[in-house]
C-alpha cells in the first residue's frame, strides 16, 4: 500500500520549489519588462511559497499517531492549515487590487514584448503543476494539498489575465498602457473566487459534513459479503486528515451468542481495513435481526 503521507509531503516540497523559482522569474521579468501585472503575479507566487510551507507543516503534523489527548489522531490540522492558505490568498488579492487601482491613476510605460513569452511559458507550466498536484491530492485524500493545487491554478489564471492585459497594452498602443493594471485587478477577483473554492470543502471536513456516499456504498457492499452479516443500517463517515473513520451498524441473527456477534464485528472490521486502506478505524455496532 502506498504511503499517502510521504507522497503528499514530497509533493509539498515540489510545490515550494516551483513557487520560489517562478516568483523570482516573474519579479525580474516584471521589473525589467515594465509590467505591474507580472509584479503582482510575483507577489501572489511569493504568498504561495509561505502557504506551501504551511501545507508541508500540516502534512507532517497530521501524520502524528493518535495519543491520549487525540484519540482520532491529528488529521484535523489539515483543514485548519487550508484556512490559513485561504487567508494568504485573500491578503494577496487585496494587495494586488490596491496597487492596481493606485497604478490606474499613475502614468505607465507599455510593457516590453518579451514579457509575453515568459508569461506564456509560465501559464503552461503552472497549469501542468496544478494538474499534477490535484491528482496527488485525490490519490492521498489531502485537503491541504488540494488547496495548494488550487493555488497553482489561480496563479495560472492570474498569469493568463496578465498575458491578455499586456497584449492589449502592446498591440493597441498609446492610451492602453493601463490594460496591464486592469488585468492585475481582474486577477485579484479571480484569486478571491479561488479562495472560496478552497475554503468550502475544508469547511465541510471540519464540520463532518456528509460528503462520502461512494465510500459508504463500498462499505455496505463489503459488509454484506462477510459471513454472519444479514444487512447494514446506519453508516457514518468522517474524514480526519487523509484518513476516514467509520461508524457502522450491522444486522446479524438475533439468536446467536454475544461472542458470535463480537466475532462477526471483528471479522467485518478487519475486512474493511484490508479492502479500504483509506479507513483508519471502524466502530461496528451489532443490531439483532427481528
């Protein structure tokens, strides 16, 4: 069975390296290419570095085993870290919007054409990184890694708006210099929307929202295949970090002994943990068949 936490941690290190490299490239290109949209993009990438570091911390902390004070483990730190990532996004958007509005009323130079080449490469690269990290987040069931993936997607989008704004400024000529700043302003609203997209599932996780119908269906199918299980009743699933905890009521023959019912519950639990390794633990409640 693959180690989801190790995979997620390696992906977080990759994210930090990518964000650091791109923040430097964007800042230098923006400064020497007279593009505030690119500088704004660099600001967003810089905030991505800090948020990726937070994600890395959350992934490492959430892997700590259960203890007396945390019998369900430390996985709930993941959605909390996701909230911090959202805060970074909102602050970045506010800074970009503020400076964009200020620059709209300040004389601007037309960005240099080479900035478009750099932006085009960044857009393609960032979208690729988003897809890679998003896939890893699905594989590892990591909420904070999903947030980090959306950070890369929002970065690709802001770069795209910068590309459009700079293109307008360059090809339309005099009078369109501020298109670059309008692009940065539009990007700030896109970042806010991305923040909401990240925040919503993390809120559901922290509130133990019912979101796992497919997993519940699998649990019921596996349960019915275990000897002695007549049927299933209530089934509740909650997510903690990259693992799931299951509370399941199963129906057995009401005439069997307590020990037989106990053995059925243990057999069922072992079957669930074997066939569904994403489940950390399962509490089985036995109901008599009337």
